[in-house]
């Protein structure tokens, strides 16, 4: 399937301010993993920051972006999926 989007995975340290029901995520420090279809890496960063602002986490460090194989097919618009958190102690 031809698509104008590329499949990317973002890894970023985050602070989860309060419980996020949609992700069953407890407050704390974690690395967020987010798979997405995006136009480019800049859009991917914008999408990750927007998801954080809408759901209750803040990116607080260096964002790593990798081109990865998709698990879900591209859509008509850019989208993110399979958002998960791996917690760590500072």
C-alpha cells in the first residue's frame, strides 16, 4: 500500500502527573513508547507532545525516534497507537 506517511516509534522519558485511565498508567517517571504513522520526524514529535498534553504526561528529556516496521496499517491521516510506559526510579 502506498502512503505519504512513514512508520516511526518514539521513545521518550516522561513524567506522568496523575493516573491516565486510557492507558492504565500510574503517576511517576517512565519511558513512553509510541508507535505512529507520521509525515516526518517533526510531526512525530508534535504528535507525541500533543498526546501528552491531552492525556496527562510531559516529555522531560531527549526524544529518540526510530523508523520501524508497522504493526497496524497506515490510515488516511497520521495517527499514533500502542502507547505504553516503562517505569523507572530516578
